[in-house]
């Protein structure tokens, strides 16, 4: 099967790291490709960044549908930007890394904490926990207080900050597992788990394995109801190419 990982930010090196992490976890016979929008934020650290990146996610799914042969998509940003819009555009399963991580974390612990990059995006994770029904499972949303691109530009310092915050969560929050709250942490999971001594759930890998499961079960995004294809209509200006999809 073929799974497309979409990095909603436009940092190609982060996309490559996500693809590598996902391919390492993929089952034999699963091909993982990755893409990012041509236009949008280089990192997603605010509501505004999320809103802009959601358009890019939709455009990447449309590209994938035109390309053909893609069995599932992963939206690889912890805010799950544009997830429901993306699901409207395809019958293929579309899995957000936050939603995937929350599901898996509740299967291995009764309580988990999230460690994300910047504290100001914590409210986005809080809203997702409420939306997906996991609020009572999550003890606390913590932040390493590192800009997302520090994961690329200052990886050692970023790793240290993330581990320190994970250790505080382990010692203070009464939890059994940790969810990493950034797609850019996809290649750090094993090292962090080894340092912290708790199971660490990372969203790109979680979403990849859930996508494989859905495809293997023959499950697809329902086209009955609100996730049916969008109604054909005219779009104007720079979105005119989306007219009558
Ligand atoms: O929401 C966050 O804090 C992290 C989020 N930003 C980004 O560019 N990729 C992410 O996963």
C-alpha cells in the first residue's frame, strides 16, 4: 500500500525526517511518500499559521488524488490542520497525528501528558482533546518552549529540553505515557522513551500504523453525510482553480 505523509509546514527537511521515521515503522509492502505545501508557514506555531496551513493540506490531498494510487494520508502537524476538509476530498483514510496519538496513548495508559514545542500552541491541543473526547485522559499539556524549527537547527538543545519536560511530566503528573506534540519530533521517540523510562507516543508513527490498519480492514472515509465530497461551486481569485472540483 502507499501512504502519503503531508507535512503542513513548508520545511522540506522536516518533511524528509517525517518520511524516514514513518517508513521505518511501516509494514513490509507499505510505501511511504511525503510532501509539503508549495506555499505556507515554514513552521506552525499559532492559530494564524494553522489556518494558512490548512489550505495547503487540502491542496496536497487534491494533488495526491490527481496523482492516484494513494491509499491513505497522514496530516503530520500536531494541530491536525484541515483534517476534516481533507477527509471531504478523498475516500482514502486521512489521519491526523494528534488524534492518532491520543487514541494510542489511551490504549496503553489511563492518563497521559502532552509535551509540545511552544506553550502558546497548547490551547490548540486542548481544543483537539475536547473535540476528540480525550480531555479526561490528558493530565497536562506541557511545552519544551522551543521554536519548532529548533528541532532542525538546534537538535541537541531541543532534545535536552524535551527530555527535561518529559521527566517533569513523569514525576509530577501521575501519568503512564507521554504524547509528543510535534510532527518534527517524529525521529526522537525511541531516544526520548529510553531517557524518560515511559512509553512515548509520537503522532506520525501512530497515524501511519492506524492508516495501515484502516486500509488493511478495507475501511475508508465515509462519503455518506458531512464527509461527502464538497458541493461543486465557483471559487474566485487565487482559489479559482478549485472551482467545480
Ligand atoms: O503545534 C505545534 O506546536 C507543532 C506543530 N507545528 C509544526 O510546524 N508542526 C507541528 O507538529
